[in-house]
C-alpha cells in the first residue's frame, strides 16, 4: 500500500476513505447548488455526523473515534476536493470541539462531547469581532460580573455555520482586564436568549459556509459555561485552537489544489482540436502549467505532513512549522487555482469545469484570520526572535 503523505495509520485511512465516499456521493453532487445558492451544506454535514466523523478526534470514552491530527488532515482534504464549504464548516467544528474537549471548567463538557460524537451537536468558533476585525486574539467584548455569573454583549463577525451550529465557542476579555489579551473562552448555546444572526453571508467564495455576523446581546455566561479560566483564553486559543485550525485550513487548501490539478488534467487529456486530432496536452505551455500545479501541490502537502510529524513529537520549531504549513498551503491554493484557470482558458471561465469555484474558494483563506499578511509577519517575528504579540 502506498504511504500517505500525512502518514495515516490504518484507522486513519479507514476514516479518510469514509470521508472520501461522503465527498463523492454527497458533497460533490450538492456542491454546485451550495455554491450558487449560497446555502449551508446540510446534506454533507448530516452524512458526516451519521458516519461518526463529527467526533473523529474526540476520545473514545465519549463515543468519538479517538483519532489525531493526521486523520483530521486526511478527512478535510477529501472533503475540500469536493466541497470547500463543507470542509470549512467541518474544520471550524473540529477546532471548536477540541477547545471543549480540553476544558477543565465547562460543566457540561462530557455530555456535549457525547452529543458531538453522535452527530447531534454542531459547534463552531466565534472569535472575531467587528471591533477587532482579523485580530481574533484580541476581543473587545468584556465579561462583567453579576450575581455570581457574567453578562456580556458582543458583535461577533465571520462566524462559520452561523444559525446552524448548536453552540459557539466564543471569547471576551475577563472582568477588569488590563488588555484584550487577558481573554476568556466560553461556550454559548445558539438558542440562548440574546443570541441572534444579524445578516446573511454573501461572499465571493466558500459561499455555503454561512460565515455570518452573530450578535450577543446581554447574554448570561455562568461559571459552568467557561471553557478556560478567566484570563486564560490565550492558552486555549494559541495552544489548542490555532494548531487544529491551522492544520485543518492547510489541508482544506491542499484539497482545493488536488481538485484543481485533477480537473485540469482531465481537461487537457480529454479535450482537443478537431482539425488535426491533437489534444490540449500536446501544447508545451499547458503541460508546463500542469507541472507547476503538481509541484506546488505536493510541496504544500509534504510540508503539512512534516508538520504533523513534529506535532506528535513537538520541539521548539513546531509552532513555526504550524504557521509555515498554513501559509504555504494558502499561497499554493491561490497559485494552483490561478494556473488552472489559465491552463483551461475559456472552459474554466465559463464555469462548466467547476474550476472557477475552486479559484474563488481558494481566495477565502487569504483573508481568513490569521491572514496571509499576519502569517508572514508572525513567521518573520519568530525567525528574528520577536514575540508574536
């Protein structure tokens, strides 16, 4: 059996294969409508839940499959190659679920995890705010103490699966914080009083991920709703959520690269000129573009595989590799889908190949916090010995 670039175990291969079947049988057939109508990929998420993949990386003690980041990357890549909106919802769900799973303060942690593993609870992240924009690590909302609990209001932005998730993993400054970095991570039930989606999402790409603004209006946060201790939010954000999100979003970008490469290959092999019987693959410039796409794709996937090795045996270089693998994948997706558009010409521009959707979806990662600009700055700081914040 050929080794997988992400070093998948036998069980991880089985789960990745299950995701590939869902991608082919459910996500892909619905992907055009999900994109054109800008609607949530409900069928795909239901299928993932039924297959137990919403609890892929949760402990077996709560009904999860007990897999790690390697399986996560494999599953996300397969989903993204079929429907990037599905992959994005899934990445946010798994990242938020990891925050819940590592909590020592959340009262209902295990019951929520059991519901997630059973496919009956979708969760997501609600970090970004209109006041902090892409600097999601610095919330402007604050928790205010009131009769043994907390009250907070916030204008959360870019909340994936808004209106569809059962819970939001959110952040706010702790009471009397001296800085936005003194944050707290807490859980909000989407049906709680004061929680509302304020407008619909209508984006260029990832059009089905429902990344909409959510208003929290004087909501009550109990001590048992805290995922982190007051002020300990940065640890959860940077040591738990960010690595999972970075790996997942890198795998999603790599899936887009794979899909663009395959569709371009199929077009060059299957399309030609009637007058002389030649194929598009007979044109050197198109073969060269395909070669560039292939090299860029496999370089990005290999870096993510190398990063996964380090995440299992971390050292001082691991945080840097996490940032580098996400940056490399985001840039690869933009470059590879651009080359696909150029190689396939009018056929790609006319939408019937599905390449222009990949082109649009790939651009979402460029502006998704931490953005490409943030990543370049963080990596430069790390290389020169400066603190990230």
